[in-house]
């Protein structure tokens, strides 16, 4: 059975052993030949690709394999399970293999590394195998002591041997991708790389060109990990987790205590409520007993008072009966008044009839007077209207008015037509001034919208006076023609075809030619005019021109010039002047017609007023006759009405005198009767009062003699003493109400209190609604019974619950006190550890800063330093160490932050220097590997040499191994300082895999060389 080698647990199974050889199986184009690694030196990695430079040689693939073997943190194996690592397996398409080879992609491969201690390589060696697959699990690792490697003669045989060797390792020590790094190499990173590869997500690191993208706390975490101090932070994190757990336990105990207190308070509130219920019931019972005593005492005294008053009322009733008999005799002696009432009724009816007649006559007189006033008002309105009457009747005046209206309408229409003519003349003048009159003008506007220039033909032609008889008949048919350039003729025709049918388009001549005699123009239309001149010849009388072929004759004799801008302007101005004069005449005619219409309207209204005045005279005479007749009738009716009223008043007085005597007698009788009834009612009321006092029944409720009741009331305490039964009843009711409320029965609708208590609550409500003066239908004992039954079963339980709760609260308070002490102790221990770690890391960053500055000065820099800040966590978060690298960019300049703008070479130099400074400050760097891809590409020659020398020195002094890929431009400088050169060759794209890797090196440790000699030389032809 294989057991882990003895080493520092913080550095894993491999411990401080150094990587001395690497072997790859089905990794990219790499062969299965073992590659030696000389520890504690700078190893230059380069090669030859298909294009005669190092590109495509496979050097980066080898470095990727080494970084996977050493569990480089940037692979994030603990989170993705090595999923990205499968991309390094051999795939023909990715390797650029010709399809003619029919090569297939592999499903898995291996990376093997041998580690040994420099003091005793033979006995301390350990072999680590890493299996990479395209399916889950993507990455696994295993290990064993000694050499466990494939050393068959051929590449194919070694690949087959690799599967067997992996199976032989077994599963007992099999490691997952997540556990690989910590189990094999410990908590500090064994490998730190900068690889420009697409196989894994890019992550800013201390070795990348992306240093400026790293946050200060990321730089601090990387330096702590690189220095192997991560366990300190993990220890602090664990102790802080314990402290937080203690705090959480305390908070939970406090919360549970608070919750228990609430639950216990509910129990105790019930206990207290039941005790308060008992006390309230007791007080209520006492108040109820005093209430019965006071009620019996008061009832006894009241009964005696009522009996005395009843004797007095009986004597008064006998006197009232005698007065009633005397009043009845007097009423009977007066007799009846029916005849007087009948006379009064007849007189009243005659008087009412006379009043009605007077009212009717007055109403008619008012109506006639109102109509007379309306006629007079109408006369006043009509008189002014009739003053202008010329004696014409209405028919004649109406006919004259109609004639004047027709004449006015005609004048208005003529003025409107004249105004339209002026508007058209002005528009025509404007168009002529712009050379855009008539249909030619509309055609010119349409074409100008499409950026085609056109001119009116006649607008641009001037005809001499002598040539007018011959040319104006020729040009008359072309008054709306327009002239365009020849190249626009077709476009103009298409545009005008739909918009202006019948439009005339003349294409101008291409070249300037002389015009016919008597014609002047800036337009090139000589061909058009010559054609007209040829076809249209003047007749012998000079009055027309004729086209013999068409049989067409065009007459001349135009009074004004037909062509030419100026001639057309003169004609347009003359037309405008004539139109304006005609508009003036039409306006004057409208004024005359309006005056005539107004006169006719006035005369027509006067004729109508005169006719209506004549009718009013006749109507007024008829009304006056009716008013005079009605006035005589109204005077006689008023005299008759006064006489009848006097007769009625005399009848009323006689009847009223008799009625008054009878009324007085009846009132005397009624008064005597009421007095008698009042005595009888008083006796009945006193009987009811005596029954309501119920002294005997109160005595039964009290159940003892009167003397006992008086004695109980006198013995009551001062605070409860009261002689009034109502007050004592309220005390009893309050005791009941408080007792039920203490027990939780407070009248809330729908509350679950049990049917017995619900019944008791209803009885208590009825008890409260009962009149406190009357005999009670419900006793206090009746209402209190449901509650007393409940209380009887709780007394012992309440005493036990109170004792238990007191004990539990004391126990919990003791536990909380112990947890509080534990939290305080954890906090002190955590603070002590944090102080120690902070002091230790402060010293570490000071050492790194000093080394950083020394390396910068040695590489011809101007000085560098680290600024760090500790941000202690207050909860479960990470402890952040914010580290800011700064360096001088000139001798006299200040320290500038790494995030300030700088060239890429400067950033890369200081990123590497920072890593080297961290390694220099670490005392446990033996066995670590630093991998740098494309080393020195962006560095100047001086920086490159200084950096290479620094890499060599740090590798030697700190016992670590540095692998750096070197392009052709860097290789010469690297050869001067490197301790080993690895050379990868992929000479032709036709090759499926690389040639065996070559190595030039010297290892002073002979035992280490002998350990791997046979394995390294296996399968190599030159060995």
C-alpha cells in the first residue's frame, strides 16, 4: 500500500519536491517522449513551426500541459471541474491535419510529471498522473511514489502503455479536479502562469498584460497566495466562522427566550386574568348583597308613604262627585239653539252669493281695462311709424318694396362680377410681369417644380410694327406654347401629358441661328419660326395668312401687339384699368339701389301702421261702451253685498250669545268630571306604585328582617358604602362585566369562548338591561354561574403553571449568560488572531515592497513600492488586503499607481517584478514553477536583458523553476541566461504530430539525471 511521502502538510503530497520531467499523451500535437526539466533555473522554450518561425511549433501547448499538471489557479479547477482542460486534447481539425490522414479526435489523454527532492532524488521521487477527457469527469489526478512512467520504444506503444499504467494506480488515491490542487500541492499555488490561450476564460493575473484590470484586493489576495500565507487567512476565516456561529447561537437563544417569554406571558396572562376574574366576582357578590338590602329598605319606606296618600285621595274623590251632579242639572236647563243656527246659515249664504257677484264684475272690469291699456300702448308705438306715410295702401307699398329688392340684388351681383374681373386682371398682370400668363404660365410652373427651365413663346418674341400684319396671325395659335431645351422635351411631354392636356411644347434649336426679319428674341427658335413663315403665307389683301396644304386660314387685324413682354404688359395694364373703372361704377349703383330699398321699406311700414291705427280706433270705442255698462252693474252689486253682510252679522251675534251660555255650563260640567277622573287616576296610580314597590317581594329576595338590611348597609367599608340601590346595582354589574372581560369574554362577535360562556355573556347583557329599581328577573348568582364553573377547574393548574414558568425563565437566562460569555471570548480570540495575522502580513508586504523596489532599481527603474490597506471583515465576507503597486516613471517624478496610463511593456515588466518580489519574500518557494508566454515581446532590448537576468537570478536564489516561451527576437538574449532550452518542431503542416522535443541543458545533480535517464532517452533515435 502506498502512503503519502513525508512533507509539510501545507504544501501537499508533493511538498517541496521539484518538477524534473514531463510526459504528455494525446495532448495537442505533442509526442509521448519525456521532456527533462532542470529545476532552479530559467528555461527558454521555443521551436520551429511550418512558417520557419516559432509560431505553431507547439511550445504553448507544452506550457499549457505543465500548467494543468501543476493545477494553475487560473484553470479554476475547483469550480468548473476541469471542463475547459479538454480543449487541449488532440483534435485533427484544431491541429490543422489534412483530411487525407483520416486522423480521429481522441476522447482522453494524460499529462505525467515526476517530482523529486534535490538532496535525494532516488528515494524521494513521486509520479503524478493527470487524466483529461472530453466527457465528465473532465479531469482526474492520481499519484504514486517512485517512477511510474511509460517507456516503451515507440510513440504508439507508449500511448497504449499509458492506459495500463493509469489503471494500475487504482482508485484509492484518485483525486477529483476540485481536490487535486490542495491535496497534491497544498494551499499555496505551485504554478503561476501567463498563457495567451483561448482554452480557458481570460482572468486578470499578476503575470498578464491585464494587471491594470485587477482590483487592489485581487492583487493582495494573489500576493498572499503566492507567498503561501493563505492558510493564515483560512484559519482566521474558520475562527471568524466559529465566532459568528457563537453569535448566531446567542441571537437564536435570545430570540427563543423572547419567543418563550411571549408564550409564557400568554399563559401567565391567563392565570392573572382568572385571578382577577375571581376577585371581580367576589366584589360583585358583595355589591349585589348590599343592593338587595338597600332595595328592601327603600321599598318598605316607600310602601308606607303610598298608603298614607291613598287615604287622602279617596276623600277628595267623594267631593268631586257632588260637583259633577250640580253641573249636569244646569246644562239641561238651557235647551237647544238649532233655529238660531239655521237663520245664521241662510244669511251667510246670501251674503256669499253677493260677494261672488261683486268679484266676477270686478274681474271683468279689470280685463276690459287691461285690453284698453294694451290698445293705447299699441297706438303709441304705431304713431311714429305712420308719420312718413304718403297715402299709399299696403298692396301698392309692398309691390314697390319688392321691385326695389330685385333692383338691389341685381346691383350686388354686378358689383361682385366687376370685383372678380379686377382680381383676374391683377393676377393676369402679375403673370405677364413674370412671363407666366395663361396656360403657358401653368406649364412653366409645373416644369420648374421638376427643375426643368421653360419660357413662354410669345412672352420672349418681339415683332416689329411693320411685321405685325404678317406674323401675328402666324403666332396667334401658339399663344400658350412654351419653349424647352431639346434634352428636356420628352420629360416635359410626360409631365404635361396628364396635368395639362393640349399643352404646346416647342424644342429650341441646338445652335444659335438668325431669326426671320422683323422678329427679335433671346430664344433659339429660328427653325420653328422659319417653318411657320414657310407654311403660313400672307393673302393678297394683307388681312390674313393661309396654309395651303392644311386649308387653314388665320385672320389678323389685332388692335394691339400680340407678342413681346412689353406689349403684353401694356395690354394687361389697360385691361386692369378698365376693370377697376367698371367696379367703381358698379359700387355706385349698389349705393343708389340700397337707398331706394331703404325708402321703400320705410313707406311700406308706414302704410301698415296707418291701417292698424284705423282698426284700433274702432276697438277702443267698443271697449269704452262695455266698461261704462259694467261700472253701473258693479255699483249696485256692492250696495246689495253690504246690506246682506249686516243681516248675517246680526244672526251670528244672536246665535253666539246662546252658544256662550251653553259652553260655559258644559265647561263647568267638564271641569268637574275631569277633577273626579283625576282623583280616580291618582288612586289607580298609587295602587300601581304600591304594587311596583313590592315591599313583600323585596323582603323575599333579601330573605331576612329589615333590621339585618340596615345593619349590613351601615357596616359597609367607606370606599364601597352607598345607600342608593342603583349605585350598588352598577357596582354588581361592573363586577360581573370585569370578571367576564378578565376571562376573555369581551363581546367580540364570533369569538370562540364556548357555548356556556356565550350564554353567560348573553345573560349578563340581559342583567345589565334590567331596570335597577324593579325586582330582578335574573340574580347575580344566575349570571355568574357559567364563569364560576370554569374557574373551579383552573385553580390548581394555575398554581402549577406559575411555578413551572418561573423555573424555566431562570434556566434560559443562565444559558444566555453563558452564551454571552462565549461570544465575548470568541470575539477576543478572533481579534487576537487578526492582530497577529495583520502584523505578519504587514511585514510580508513590507518585504515584498522592498524586493519590488530593489528589482526595479536593478532593472534601471527609478524606484517602486507597494501601498497596502487591511480591511477587516465585519461579517462572513472575505478579509480584503488592498494592495496598490506604484512606481516612478522618471527620476524626479513621484510614485504613480499601476492604473495610471502606461505603455504595455512597462506594465508587463512591473507585473513580473511584482511576482518575483513576492517569491523573493517567501521562504518556501522550492518546487514552484513560473510560466511566462511570449516573454519579452513588448519589451525593449535593455528591459528584455534585465528582465531575463532577473528571472535567472530569482530562479536560482529562490529554488524555483521558470519556463518562458521566446520568439526568435528574444531567443538570442534568452540563450545567454537560461539553464535549459526546450525546442519544439512542427516542420510541416502535413505532419500529424510534432517531432520529438529537443532539450539542451546541464544538470549538476547527477543522481537526478540518472533517475530519469532511461525514461528520457526512450524512443529517441539519437540516444
